[in-house]
């Protein structure tokens, strides 16, 4: 089975693994498209007492179910008996996940991806078994889906073929199927312009109603059983209007089924009657740019909208549903989220203290939002009724809860006992490098973003970009391209290299009492593209395509050295006295470091059959570990590097080994590879091993230790950071107490 294939064994981390911490990636966003969030876990089975508020979204090829406490985004999760697990990650898709929705009962999740595939899988089952798998329900990406109120039908919309045939549904862009068999439940009205269908929704009660919206600026009303289009006579509607004039990005039924709202690129919000489908009110120019998403509150009285202008607004629906002429919409509150985030970032770059709520909302909402500050998705969390937003840069923002107590003439009030704005950061792209120092973990991704994680609380913060480069687009990019190497020095400063051919040091800013922030300050242009990076105590070694670069942090000395071979990996001893370099031919070269210069010590010819992909010195410098596409080898650094573990002994990885790490105490070595597996080895017991399979989708890229070496920290291409309690397994398998 290839790495892209999925079965019941690798759709999630095995329950037998000693996972004690999981930090989830952020939602994937695409510029110009809305991002679908679902916060309605269990909304169809009662008042939600005792149920945690969960947020469901797609991140790369993952479906993330993230637990968000109503008062703070990170809390001891009920998803695990111990440790800090922020949510659950489902890995059943082989393409970019575009949408995921809970069933009304909360027992199942339906998710769709960019290849037109949908999967219905069990959320409340330990093995998360797949109930329905349709590899190509649509011929193009799925843009939205919805469950009916009974949890028996699923409406799916997206992109399909450009040809239109009434005799065949294969080219349709909107379909409705049974949840367990995939059999068609009727024929939805099709948007005959063949453009993308962007959004759909079901009502929660009978009579069954289903609505779809498309790039052709049309909203089509469907209903009855089997489901078919309901043709509306606009002459029967009291409101004379042309409707939307630009693509309709989102359409949603209210939870009680009385109303439907739609928003689009024309900045307009329209309100329809839930049973008849007629438009009863429309509000033009609700925002100063395209509106990407809308969501109803749990009591069906508030509508939350978010826009490309970086603002979010809460709207109150007033009037009697029986007298549609009395219905109108009022703005309850507006949050200028992008302006507030940008002001905080720029103020911290200038080493100034700023209150998160001091003056951000006084900035003009009509100003153009930064690219990363565009709000592309929104939802209300059930049952706490707290609004949550997602920005184009992936950041999740928890807004204050809005009181449901209000009269016809009195606006809703903000509950001020909760924080004004809570920002949840992390990674959107694949993590490429990781390092651990004490209780802090540092990760870097393909977008050039570096994130600092507190391993004991789960709090995270993105590094600030260089002061001179501004970063007014709110992308938080420390490097302008993918980061290939990262190491944290003992004083907390973080060194990184990226494909922008730059070596940067992000200094730790201790001025802020509420959290520690790093800002990239020192920068050095490299002569060629960097491959990887390692550090000792103050010595940092960077592998370049043309050779090796050495940086001494104590005196800021920089030296680039040409090598007569093609380097592939590097390791620096903790005392900064030795540097080991692996090459593409499987050889290892060991150098003495004297006054910042390399002196040849010895070479290990034919150490591996393939390219040496990873190297690591033990904490006392007595052992050197090396790895390639399959083998892990150990060399005695105190005895002319004679082999301790030879080739073909530790050879259980099936793909390239990306990282090696020694435990702080005892001769315990950990390896992680592109085969998604983590292996734990013991030098004293060479015939024994511990394996954690399916640890990260796409491969393990970083390994470290925390909690005195009892917990293992790993990062992967899936954007997740995991913590594993290996103390019990190591004691049982090797007889060693950590």
C-alpha cells in the first residue's frame, strides 16, 4: 500500500500509542475563496449540556476536530484522559480537504476534498471507521456540503465538467445522496451556466428544503421528496429586487429553519423565508469588500458575516416571520479584526506595549485589509454561542460572546467577562524543521513562518518578521521562502535558514509580560541554497549546496567553507569541538573545530549505502548516530569512530530517515522518517525496538525531548506537533528508567 492509500489502520493515530499532547494545524485557506468552518457539534440532539464546543475544518489533507473552551482556546481536553490534546486529526483523504460537517447527532462527519471525493466516517467510534466512500462524486473540487435535519441525506456542491447534459448527472455540480449508500435522493436544480456552485444548506425540519448558491449570482430553492427544484414566482414576493449581482459565496438556513441568509461578492446580505424561498429583506453595502461567509447563532436571531475588508459584523433579525413586511436587519456590532491584529504586530515590532483593545476599533473599517487579514470564514460554536473567525493567514480568532437577551428596540450586548479577542496561531503549511529547549518547542514551515509552542500549556505565538521588512500583509513570514533548518540556542535565540538563501537569528524579546515574542533581527545572505542546520552550544553549522558555513554566536564570527564533496547533513557536538558532515555518497567526515576553522580529523568511507540524511551526536559526545533511507548506525566517537551498530541491523524504516535525537540521559536514540513512523532504539539492547506507526501524515521531520526526557516531541509534514510519554514503553522494553 502506498503512502497516499488510506485504510482503517492509518486514518488516525493508533489508540495504543502513548500520545499525551497534540497541537493542531490551522485551517487551509485559498485567496478569493471562502473557508468552511463547522461549530455545530451535536446541535441536533438537544441543548448541548456537557458537550465541549468543537470546531471542524480542513487543513491540508487532514480533517481537524479542534476543542475550544468557551473561555479560552486551549484547555485540558476531554478527548484524552491525560495530557494536552487540542483535538482530533483524521487522515482519510489523499487530497486537499475543502469542507467537513458534523451530522446532526454529532456521531458522524462528512468530509470532501479537491478531487471530488467524499467520506462519511464515525467520529464517536474509537477506530473512526469509514461508513461511505465515494471516490469521485463530483468531477472537480467539492466546495460545500450539508446534512439534512434527519441526518439521512447529504447535499454536495462544487465544480464539475463544463458540459451540461440533462440526461446524465455525471456532470452535475450539485447532488444530494443518501448518507450511507450514496444513492441519489433526487435531482437538484442546476446552475446552467456551469460555473462553480459555491455553497449549499439544508433546513433542520420538515418540510425538507435545500438551497444552493453559485458563481452565476443565482440562489436555487429545492425541496420535497424526492428533492427537486421549487420554481418561485417572483411576482408573488412583496420585495422587488434584482437579487445578487456577483457570485454568491455562502448561503445558510437558520437553526430553526425560519430564515435563509446569503452573502456574496456584491457586499450584499439577503434574507429569505425558509419555507417559501422568497426574499423578504436585503441589505446592500454591508461591508466595504466581498463578503465570504455567514453563520447563524444558535437561537436564530443573529447573523455573523466576515469580509475581505478584514471586518466581521453581527446582525440582528427583527420582525415577525408571519408578517414579512415587518422584517428587517440591524447591525449589532462590528469588529475590525485585521486592523487590530496589524496594530499589535507593528507596535510589538517597534518594542512598544499596546493594549489589545485600546484603539484598534477606532481605525477606519474602509481601509484595505492586509492580504493575511482577509476574513474568509466564520461560525458560531455550539452550545456556548461564541463566534469564531478564520483569516487568510490561518489564524483563528475567538470573538466575545454576544448576549441573547435583548428587546425589539434594544441591541444585543457584549458579554465583557470574556476576553475581547483571542487569537489562536500555529501552522497552515507543512512543518519542515523543529527544535526543543526546555518546555518550549520551535517549529518552522514551508511558508517561512516560525511558531513557538509552550509544551505544558499549549499556547503558541508566531515569530515577528524582521523590523525593516514591516510585514504589513500579516503573513508573519520570517523567511520569504520555505525554511529548511532551525535550531534554538541555550539563551533562547533561534537560528533558521531558508530557500530565500538567508541565515537569520530571531532574538527573544523579554519585554512583554503577557508572552515572550521573538523577532528576526540578524540576517546573513548565503552564497548558495541551505540544506539543513545544527548547533552545539554556541557554534552553528549550516549545510549548503556548495559547502559548509559556520557561525559562532559568542563572537558573531561567520565563515563559509568549500568542501570537495556534496554535503547532505551535519551534526555539531555539544562542546562545539567536533563537526560531522554526511555526503550524498554515504560517507561521513569528522572535523575538529579550532578558532572557527575546520581541521580534518577522519572520514568514514562507505558508512551507508545511500545518502546520509541525518546525523546526531549524543549529549556527552561519546556516540555519533547516522541514518540514510533505511539504516540507522551508531559510531563510537571516543574510539576512532568504530561502528557500534552496523548497517543492516537497525533497518526497519521503509523511507528516508529525516531526523535523529538522543535522549538527555541513557543511550536511547529516536529516529523519524518519511514512512510516518517513529522508532526508539537502545544501544545496550540492539535487538529491541519500539515503534509508533502512523505518527504523522507525510512523514516525521523533527524529534526532541521534554519533561526530563520522559516525553518525546515530534513534528511532521502534516503541520501537527505531538507529545508522547515514552517512559513506560522504554522501561518495559529496555528496562531503563528515564
